[in-house]
C-alpha cells in the first residue's frame, strides 16, 4: 500500500478517544441489558466468575487479533484481509461481516429507541403511581404502537448518522467521548444510590459472593448437568459477544490508531472498561431489586418492566429512574454510532466514495431495513419463525448464533495459519510499540482452542433449535 494512501487515513485525535470509543462500541445492550438478567437467571456471582474467566481466555485474545488486523491493514473489514493476504482466499468473509453489521443495526436501532423513549416516560412521570401490572401494560402498549416504535427508531438512526457525517474526530470521537464520560459519571452516582439502599446487602451477597451450587438451582437431579451446560454456554457467549468482536466492529478502530502502543495493553484497557461498566450495572440492579423484594431473574423484561417498578418504590424514584435510562440510552447510542462508523468505513473503502455520500446512502438503506423489526411487534407480529421467534429474534439469531462465531473463527484462523496472515505477522503487529506484549505461550490455545470454542458456540446455538424442529423439545 502506498504511503500516500496511508496518509489519507483518518486518525483518532487522542489515545483516550480510541479507548473510550472502542469501549463504547462494546458497552451496550449486551452488557447492560443482557448481562444482568442472565446473571440473575444463572445464580449470581458464580456465573460472574465463569464469565470473567471466559472473557480473559476467549474474548481478549480475539480482540487483540481484530485490532491487529485493522492497524496492520489500515482498512476496514472490506479490504483488510485482501490487504494483508493478497491471494484473496479470505475476501469471502467481507460481505458477510458487512451484512452482519447491517442486521445488528436492523434490530438494535429499535431497541435503542426503547431506551430513548423510556428516558422521556420516566422523566415525565408516566410511571408514577402505576402498579406492577400497569408498568408491564405500558411496555406492551409501547410495543403495540407502530408509530411510536418507528418514530424512536428514526430518531436513533438520525442521531447516529448525523454524528458520523461530522467525521471521525469532530463527530464520532467528540460525541462518543462526551457520552462515555457522562455514562461513567451517571453510573457511579447510581451505584452509590443502589448499594446504600436499606436491604441492599442481600443483592450484594447474591452478586459478589459466589455460590457454585446456585448454578444447579431449580433443576432436578437429572437436569442438573444440562442446566450447568446452559450456564457455561451462556457465559461463553456473553464473554465473546460483549466485546462486539467478529464483524469488524473493533477492527475498524484498530485501523484508526498508530503504532506507538502495543495492542495487547490497549485491548486489556478496553476490555477492563467494558467489564467495569457491566459489573457496575449489576451493582445497580441487584441491590435495588432485592432491597425491595423483587426477583432479579425476570429475564429480558428486567430492565423495562421490573426496574420501573423498583424505581416506583424508591424515594426520588423518578429522578433515579430517569438517570438510569439516560445511562442506558448513552450506552446504546455509543454502540449505534460505533457500528454505523464501521458500516460507513466499509462503504468508503469498498466503493471509494467520500464519507458524506456514503453516510446518506447508508442512512436511507439502513432506515428502510430497520422498519421490519419496529413493525414486527405490531403490524408484522404474525411473521414468526418456529423455534426462533419474531423478526427481532430472527435477526438477533442470525447475528449472534451465526455471523459472530463465524467471524471469531475466521479471525483466529487468519491470524494463526500460514494460508492466512500467519502467527508471526500477527505477533509482530500486536507487539509493535511500548506496553504489554501478547503472551506467546498462548499460541496453542489461540491456534486450536479458540477455533474449537467458536465451533462449539455455533453448534450449541443450534442444538435447541434442532430439538424444537425435530419435536424433541
């Protein structure tokens, strides 16, 4: 690649910007919405321990590899593999990664709209005086209203594409840094409020004191190993998916940084910040729930139905609830902006078009593609795939159970096999600069262990679907 081409590559203004934006891409609904409710479902602190182990041995190495591909190629996933391995044996994955990012945003923009909507509902006092069934009814009413869901989805798309149109430094970096700093500040205020509630100790014990017997809780003796296997699979999936790796979401940010710092140290910082927010999110939810006698294993409805009830019972609950959903809104928007940037960078690289032209073309396309999910809870509610679910569930299944593990497998093979970029090239790029070096003794695990886990995640994701389709469940 010519130096003149490299000189045209956009760069982050600061190292802090890179860390906050990369963490902002990872910090989203995966570790603020999904993480607490699966922790509640699988026994609390014991599940958290498993998750942290898998995060270190699985998520972190793949994150370093994705950063390395981006920095070495100085390109988005559209051209990264071809740049590093010109024989074009790996270019087939580029359109799959692009499609994965589109599919992710096709339902993520709708769910982000829910949080923006809830900021207004909570701040305006719409939940005040409602009992538990009425709070649940309010959520169901929102889902049944197509104009409400579409309006908030459109607002999400507008904010994301407007920020990206301003450019990498003036838009994506500046706005995301502000949101991340505000998110962390609100987070700490909410944690202090939650852990100081009367009766919060029970929630702290559930969340921070591991009881590995809880991994088998609720299962009969014959079901215990199956239940434990579900918990392991959930921890594996969460450790991988929480970092937004596998579709180029982190690779693009690696392409925007220089070689002053080694990538393992940067990946550890991003991973630590992402994990910190997830753990702190649990410190808000579990003490608050158990302080008011609310079961924390409510599943996906935990945030939208259970927590508004908790805030209703809490002194100054309208204030704390508004701050919580503002925090959630910033977390969701940071991911939207980051993935939009990835999609836009893909278009700029692949079609050699200027940023603003790609932004507006992509905005029109993605807004239209997002409509089925927003309408899938009402007008298109009859569109259901047996064994998977509604439109949002189908889109999520394609991304989470197919494209993400496939991407992790491709990245691991590309960075360790001679037919790809190869181990030596990967290590040279990952270790360039000052700071922590990638542990070379992990070569066997990265070469064979991680690909095997990616295949396992793929198989286990389909196992319950096949059981349903074959009439076994």
